[in-house]
């Protein structure tokens, strides 16, 4: 990378870090490009050199949030453990991360909920990536003899869809008063279907 490219990358990172912090403090809706610029000691016009719009900043912050979930999912998928154990850990961790964001980071949670409801491109990419991680675990479980043979991509999509209630921000809230089936009960049911 050239020095100019490094500076540009550093500035983009600083903008996103500042936007993320402000979104956590006052919410993405109340945060303006001028607020981000003021925090960084630059003009709003300078922010627009790196991001064409506030929507693009929103998408980049949301992409980082979902990227954290994917990074964690990949780490779980790479563990040396039975596939069923990794699937349980994966969905329990995703549920925990999203529940924590809803209770502790409510303002950031609103951004992710908006991205999902408006079907932003980053959400589509996240779903595809998560399906891939799940398919990798299922394929490994099949190779180890834990699961029966079958279309691992289809099985992953079905599993991910069945577990949406435990990870989708709005559904987690709307289903909070309906404790059954629990995450473990649903996973028991799904894992039985894979065997």
C-alpha cells in the first residue's frame, strides 16, 4: 500500500470508530455526519470524501457488527469438537451476542434491526456467510459419521431458518414471552433430523 492509501484507510477506520461510538451513545438516527466530523476535528465535506452518505456509514458500521458475529462463528466452526457440539455453541453464542446487544447496546441493535427489515446488502452477505459456516460444520459432521449424508447447503439453510427466532433482533423481542421451545429444545429437534 502507498502512504496515501494507508492514510485513507486510517481515516476511514477513524470515521467508523467514531460513528460506532456515537451510535452507541446517542443512536444512529440522532448522530449526524456533522457530529462525526466535529468529534474528529474535520469538516463534514471531508467525511464525504470517504463515505458518499450517512447511509454508507450506517452500512459500514452494521457490517462491522455482523462481521464480529461471523468471526466468532468461524472460530467456533474451527474447534476440534463434535459437529453437534459446535452447532450448539454457535447458536448459543449468536443468541447471547444479539441478546446482549439488545439489552446493553440497544441503540446499535436498532441499526441492525433496520438493516434486517430493509434487507440491506450486508444482511444478505451475512446470511450467506453464516449459512456457509453452518454448512461447513454439517459437512464435517457428515464426514465424521455424526450426521447422515445429504445436501449440506440445504440442511444449513434449513437449520439457520429454523433458528432465526433465537438470533433475529425483532423476533427475539417479540418471542420473549414464549419460552418454548428453548434454544436447546429446538437444537435437539434439529440435530435429530440431521442424524
